[in-house]
C-alpha cells in the first residue's frame, strides 16, 4: 500500500505522471534560462535583479488567481484527458514565443511567454491532482500524489540543471541561450505525445451527494472565482487545508524569488551556484514527498503537518543566520569554489532540510483535498485551492517587491519566512484536530 512505485508500471498513472513531469521540466528549463540570462547577461544592478525575480514570479502566478475557477469548472465538466491534449498543444505555441525571447534576449517577450505558461499551468493544474481519484484506488491516492509531487520536483531539478547549463557565457563576456530555445520547443513536442496516452477521464456522476450539488459553467471570471472559493471554504476541513497550503506556497514564492539574488548578492556565486541551490531544493522536496507516504503508510492524514512546518521554519531561520555570517566578496565564485567555503555544506544541508520538511508538509494536504470530496468536485476543489494559493503567492511577491524597494535585505526576508512557518504549523494542527 505504501509502496507506490508499482503505479509507474500502469497506464492509469504513468502517462499523466510523464506529462506532468515534462510540463514541470519545461517550465523550469524556460524559467531558469530566462532568469539566469536576464540576471547574469542583461541586468547589472542588485535591486533590478531582485525586482525582476519578484515580478517574474508574480506574472507566472497571476493566471492561477484569475483563471482557476474556469479551469476547475472545465476539468469537472469535460473529459480531463481531452483537456490535457488541448493544453499540451497550446504549450508548443507558447514555447515558440519563449524561444524567440531567449534568442533575441528580449525581456518583454520573455515575460509574455512566462505569463502564458502560467495560463497553461492554470488549466493543467486541477487535472494532475483531480484525475488521480478517478484512476487510482483510495489507498493509492496518497502514494500517487506523493509520486506526482516528487516527480514534479525531480523535473524541476532536471529543468533547473539544464537551464543553467544551456545558458552559456562566451569569450567576450556576453551570455546566450540558443540551446535553451531549442530545448523548450523539443520538450513541448514530447509532452504533447505523452499527453496523448492519458486514459479517458470523463466527468464523474456523483453530484447527488448531499452538500455537493451539480454546478454548471459560469464564464464570468470574477463571479465564478468568488462563488467557487466561498462554496469550498465554508467546509471547515477544506478551509483549514487550503489556508495551510496557501501559507506554504506564499513562503515558497518568497524563497523561489530570492534564490538567484541570494546566490549572487549574498553568497557571491555564479549561475552554477544558483543551479546548485535550486537543484538541492528540488531533491529535498522529492525526498519529503515520498517519505511522508511511508510514514503515514498510505493513510491521508495531517498528523505530521505541524511538526513539518515548524521544522521548515527552523531550517529557514538557520539559513537566515548563515546569510548574516557569510563574508563579503568582490567577485563571483564557481560552485566548486563555493563548496570549499567552511560554511558551504551547512548551507547546502540546510536548504535540503527546508525542502524535505516542505514536501512532508504539503503532500498529505493535497491528497486530503482530492479524497474528501466527491469525484465530480475534485477539480473545482483543487481550483479553489489554486485561487487562494495564488492570491497568497501574489501578495507575498508584492510584499517582497515592496520590502526590496524600501531597503530590506534578502536575509531579512528569510526571517519573515521563518515566522510564517509558525502560522502554517498552527493551521496544520487545527486541521489535524478537525479531521484525524
């Protein structure tokens, strides 16, 4: 039951896993290439770099806030496999623009493509979780969710590494990303092929369950979003789960936005060190996502959520201390030079700890969302979660941008993330009391 790897040998799971893996890989191949190209090859100012990272993160998140209600309705109303094929076809067109932005080093074009990829992920997001209860048995859903989450972060790792490798510096000091442009197009094409093998997942017919009446399509974006969120959050257990996940992603948005500036302007590392940081974080979340399934033995529970959130906060607080005590430098170092520093392995292990605790915290909560509502409502529930999550992430990135502009350092924003983990732990504890 807790050994979920057998799912990778089944058609009811492998195609959606592969499609999600390739989508996450391409997102991060493009985003890493873009961020490294802009920060190391275009901008030369620490404030500009931090502001760009925050704006890029906000633009990617914004479609989740605006369009999740529509995507959730469509996913519950139509065959989810059909939507997968449409979305993956659109990804090819988006990556044509993204590749052009990388080749031309055009920041507005890159940001347009990034926002479009946010729209792409908005429509795919509810499906990757909502399709699991249709294709898996009840005691396989936590394991399947953990594998999807672990696979996503391994894909982030691979996309991050390739994004870092494919942005190269020429002898004249300029940075170029021609191979990254080719890569994002190739992966989009392969992802469309994988999406074609996802088994049919027609709308579930269990709307007669009390408390979950069938709802038709509402194309008014704002009204649909308000209706969807209010209809979901009035259920206490869902309210607590969604708020806990939202705090997690708000903290994650700040950390993700700060990674490149943190590496360059605090640890004085080049793009290789930035890739190392993102890779370590991705591996950590993957480890935590798989470990929590074994700890819970396949049972969907928030039992370990409070301790996981507090542990994450402790590791972030330690990272804050390490940034405060890192010596200043006048030049950037490679990742090999970075690892020779006496405190370097403390930084790496600390990042790994942050990520493992984060994976252990969030995976059971996603499984909880998809297993405690009727199958006809799973995509809407995930979409409502995405709306609240994205709102929290947008607010977090706006707050981060404002703090940077008024003079807050990267280290000081890490301290705020550590404080936020206490709230996430409290919400996890309330959910545990309400449901377990």
